């Protein structure tokens, strides 16, 4: 389906699995995802390492992108991920935005938008660039000679160098986008969430339907 993209209007955000890269940190397999943000007009992209498709990783991925640009789009478009939306009255075909997600975007004066249910083509630009970015990373890893890193920070430095190189030929179109975008707010919001919970006698904490062990 053909799509018309206007400069400075929209940013698309998606997550992509990167286990196929077979990255290791100090000899241990590093299973992870990338939170991938893209400006569909210029194809400028930003990528942030994360462990899950969550609101917290969305916050980091979006803020990494806009604070790198110094500008914000009018709209942030995602798919119907539970990090941004939830069902209305348990109807799989009807979803609405989560309150916390809307509150986060209101800080940046950015409007939330989601693709229609079961319409991945509407997020086609970022879906396509997911594959292109991983191909670039695979090629860079081959040239590097190994997939081992001493820390996540070292791996992130390598990742960002690949992204910067990919963005170089997109600078002219990016300038057009930036001229039409608003300045990013001076304050970066926290990318963590504070919770208070009772610890069971088994040294477990239940948080959002998931059990975590804590020191005895």
C-alpha cells in the first residue's frame, strides 16, 4: 500500500528481536530487543537496547530519539502494543491508549496514534527498517571479526556507530524535517517506575503479574 509521508509530522516506533545477532557479553549470550524509532519522511532512525516491549523501554527509546534530534514530531505512531494501548471491554478489535502513555506524550506535546488492529502495513516504514538495521549490524559484526563485548555499554557504542553511519545520507531530508518540528522540552522524564510491595516469606515480590526474587 502506498503511503504519503510529510516532513516533521510523524515518528514511528517499534521493537525488534535481535537474538539472531548472537551477541555475547563477557562470554554469555545477550538476549535483547531494540526499540527502534524512525522518521518516515527522511528515514532517520534511532535504536535503543532493551529487554522487553514495555512502556519503560518505549520511554527510553522515544526520549533517546527526540533528545538526539533536539526536536519532537507532531505524532508518535506505534502498533497496538500493550505498552501503549489496551482492549476496550475485552473487545480484541477495539483498543484505546493507556493513561500513563498519554500522560508521558503530553509532556512533549506529542499526539499518540496507533495502527489499526491487524494492519502492520500502516507501520511499514519502521517494519522495513527493522530488517535493514539488523542487516547493517550483521555486516558490521562480520567486519569486526567477533560478536563478543566486554559490557553492554561497549555493545551500545558499537550499535550507535552503525546507526550514525546509516543516518549520514539522510541529512538533507532530515534538515527539512527539523525545520518543521518543535523543540524538545528541557526536562527528560524518568525511565524507571517506583513501586512499593510486600515481600513474601519466600523472598518473592509480585509486580504486574510477574514474580521477582529479592535478597532474603
